C-alpha cells in the first residue's frame, strides 16, 4: 500500500463548500509546493462554482437597524413636542 500526500482546504469564501480534499501527485515535492497547491485548489473550486452558476445566498437584511433608528428619532421628536 502506498502513502498519499493529502491536504484539506477548509476556509473557502463560499457559502456552499465547507472543505475540499486534494491528493497531491507522487512526484510533488513535500513542503515547497504546498502554497502553490492551495492556491490552485482555491482556483479550481472557484471555477467549479462559477461553472455551476450557483445562486448567491440572499444578503442579510439590515432594515431592522434602520427601523429602530427611525423609531428612536420619532420618539425623541415626540418627547420634545411634549416638553415645549
């Protein structure tokens, strides 16, 4: 049985891919090629996502913060009207 050189990439900027497992070729130098291999792995996953035409997840709505701020301003104006 042969030993394989394997690395796992976990920190993708993708909401769809949690991790990817890559197996290096037997003739790949051990530590010297790892940064290049990780860059290539990220490029492969990015290309795959683009080819699949995956929809992006909806952005979180920030209307709640706006509503709270608006209600705060209206409350302050109402308080000022009552005081004067």
